[in-house]
C-alpha cells in the first residue's frame, strides 16, 4: 500500500496536535486543582537557555499547519517574535491549528509533492522538496516542541503519561 503525502504529514500533524491539546487540557486541570498560576507555566523553561513553554506550544502549530502553508508559498522561516498568549490563548491557538489542518483536502496536499521548498533563516538557506521538508524537518521539529511542552508540564507535576502525548492513534478497525 502506498502512503500519500497527506497521510504522512497532515494525518501525523493532527495526531501530534491532538496530543498537545489533550496535554494542555490535563495541564490546566492540574493547575486548577493545585492552585498553580497558569501564567507561571507559560513562561517556564526547562533550562535557562531554552525557550519557554509558550514558544514550545506555538512552535507545534508553526511546524504543522504553518509548514503546510509555507510549502504552498515555497519558503519557511522560523518565527522572529512570540505571540504573548496566556494559557487559554495557547489552547485556542492549538485548536485553531487543528481546525485548519482538518480543513485541508488530501488532493490539495498531495499536489504539493515534488515542489521546491526553501528553509530560510536570515542569510542561511536549505533547499528541500516539499515532502523532504515536511517529513525530515517539520515533523521532527513538531515532535521536539511537543515533547518539550509535555516535559515542562511534567516538571510542574501534571499527571501526564505517554498515552497523553501520543494522542489519537490510527488503530485498525
């Protein structure tokens, strides 16, 4: 069975973002139950030289629907500023990203295969094909940022496990 670019990218992005949404929900419940200020979570870093939780969550959307949108125009650039969203704003941002991904049609995404794609950060450039970019750059980055957000919530005591991270798996049946 052949797998399409849509299945390999969008369906995978939806699974990860769905997991992020669930992790955010459980994190909010933990904060509410334990009188933890969610604004403290938003600015938490695992290490001083790492970007905060807010950036990690924003990046999950940027490396999913943002990556598909970038492939359509042929250039992807990392965000230069972070939206100053609170915890609820981050939850909405993820929900909006999921809605945009769900609105994509398989034919629309599959038609992007083979297109030239350029990653650009200031003067630094990396050429890709659309599928090479989505599968070897954006998907690993999506997992990195989702994992980091998960880990920050775990350090704050949120009762999360691997199943929370995995989101809705594509099981047989």
